[in-house]
């Protein structure tokens, strides 16, 4: 999948699918949504991971807009901030600092409804990060995280996890083994072929189900859209 998007992930100006649904970018996101659905046509898709090789790729922008696109179809969607070292969902949705996924994992007394917050987008809820923990990988690989995912699946139609980059830490590898499918975001011209290969190998090593690749930050004079499905 290739998504043409000129905006930097640092530009927090709202979620285009919700704020400007008739734009070309919104249509591209909806096409990505459709391609994801077709790639899992024989299987139930309820958990989706969005990751990248390196930082500053626009993966959080992709994850957020995909969540909004699925919510627009009437699905109850939960977007979860699992990039604990560099969380951004709180800023994107302009949410106050309250309890997040780190609280939920470390405090068994907390329930999902205690930390999940509805957004201004109908059918879309968010769990932000909470305080940055010293041991994100251990938290994400815990039995408690597995239990939480199962509980979330009972309450929501679709879970989307915004994860850290693959080459930085092991978090994305860990999470990719716990979800139905993974989307790999590549910013055009900003990562090397070696970085892409290394990141892909890390996903293959854990038998991650990579549904496809989104090529982000495409130059404006390039073809707007392509779709690359994983073999």
C-alpha cells in the first residue's frame, strides 16, 4: 500500500479523514482501509499494528487516520498508544494527562473503561500512553498485556496499536506476535534499503503477518497511490 502524504508527523493539525473527509488524502486512507479488509477477507481482522523501520515516518498519522476511517464505517475502534518511548496520541487528540496503557498494564485493579477515552470522532476511543515506563518491552510482553488485548476485543470491533519503530527497540516485534496483522510504514526517501530490509527481517523472524506497506510522504508530483500487498 502506498499513501501519498506530504505532512510531517510533527504537524498536529487534526485527523484529515474526520476533519476533511472529501480530500484526496482521505480517499487514499479509505483505499488503504479497503485493501486491509480485502487482505484479511478469509480471516477475522480485529487487531492491527502500525509500525515502521525508524522514527519520524508518519506512522502515528497513518494509525490515527486508519482508526478514523474504520470508525466511519460504524465499527467501534480503540486506538492504543504503545509507542511508550515517544507517545503522541495525547497531543494529536489534545487530551489531558490522565491514566494510560502503562497504568492499565501495571495496575490489575484498573479496567479498560477507566482509561479509554472517547474522542470527537464518532465510534473512536483512545488509550494514551500514560507515564513513560523504564521497561516498555517487558510490559508489552507480559501476560497482563495478553489479557488486556483479549478484554479489549470483547469491547471493541477493532484495535489499532501505534507501535515504536522496529529498529529502535523490540517492542514492535513483540506486539506483532499478538495481533492479526501488521502495517509497515515507509517514508519515501527517508530510510535506506538496508534499514527496510533489516526491519522486514525482524518481522519475518517472529512470523508476523504483514498485510502490506504504506509508502508515506510521497512527493507531490509522484503518482498518488499504489498498493503493495505482502506475499
